[in-house]
C-alpha cells in the first residue's frame, strides 16, 4: 500500500467517524419521527446544548469518559461503538476501492453510503425492532442509480437480486407469520439491489449462519430464552457489509471450493 492510499484511507476513516456521529443522532430521531437537522444536539438528561468540542467523534466520548460534562449523566456505549464501527467500515471501504492499484472514487462513495445505511438499520433494528422505510427507500433509490451506471447485464442481476431477496422473505412471512417482518423483506430487496443476485446468496448465507450461531450462544449462556425474538436485520446487514467489501474474494473462494466437490 503506497503513501497516497494510506493517507486517503486515514482520511476516509475520519470521515467514517463523523458519519457515525451523525448515524447516532439519526437512529434516535428517525425512530421518534423528528427532523434530522433540528433542534441542535442536546444532553437527553439535562437538556444542555452540546458545544462542538463535546461532539468530536470518538475523542469526546473518551475524553468525557462516557458522561455528560454538565450533569454527569452516562452516555450510552452505543455512541462510541457506532462511531468506531463506522470509521472501521469506511476504512475497509477505502482499502477495497483501491485494491486494483488506483482509487475508484465513485465505487467508494456508493459503497460507503450503503455501509452507512446498513449500520443505521442495524442500530434501529437491534434496539427497537424497526427497519425504517425512511432508510431503506432512499438506499433503494441509490441502488437503482448505481445499477444504471453499471449498465447491462448488471442491472438485470441487481433487479433479480431485489425481487428474489424480497420474495424469499415474503415467502417466510407467509409460512411463518411471526418469524420475520416486512422491514426484513425491504432490507433484502436493498441488499439484492446493491449487491446483485450472486452477492445476495453470500449475504443470506452469512446472515442466517451468524444469526443462528449468536442465537445458540445466547440460549446456551442464558442471554435469551426459547421463544425470544432475535432481530435478523443486524445479521443480514453483517452479511451485506462483508459482501460489499469482499465480494470478489468470496466468489474466488466459492469457485475454488466448488471444484473440490
């Protein structure tokens, strides 16, 4: 990795941390139905408006030791995790976009936007059990625009991915009404539209396997009881993020494995 790629990656990590800070605000405000822009950020406990120095991604949380500077109320760990996770994802996206030896800026912008949307969906589904149309629909529109720039046959693969992704979840909802929700179907439509049909299969495999493993661990350790509903969205977004970043490598590994059988 040359110096130019290193500097761009570091810069994009900082951008990712800033985006993560916005995603924390968006997760709360979208669920509440509030505006993303107004009012300015405040401490939810004492209501004090937060100055810029208390909103620096990652650093403010660490410097304040996870507490409001005015009233001492605890700031949720989610704030730090989302900012750090977004920074990591953006850094990986920059590395992925420069894997061919030169940075593909347009690919980087689309991939980073998808990753931000998936991270936001992860937060709202994990905390509230909600996958919001205000997130999935704009992301679907972006995926349609992305498909158009790739032309045919990529458009066909992505359209097929969207239809099959939504259709599979719709079938599960029909067969097991309490198993999944329509938000999951819209999420799978987004994943299929952004990744194409081959990428959708990798995403579903990673999502269902990781969800099953985590569910089993929670049951074994007492973190969950039989009958508890574990949101699938965060695991589908995990599969989507891995596939967005490493789909060429996944295809290579799959082809190599298929030759062994």
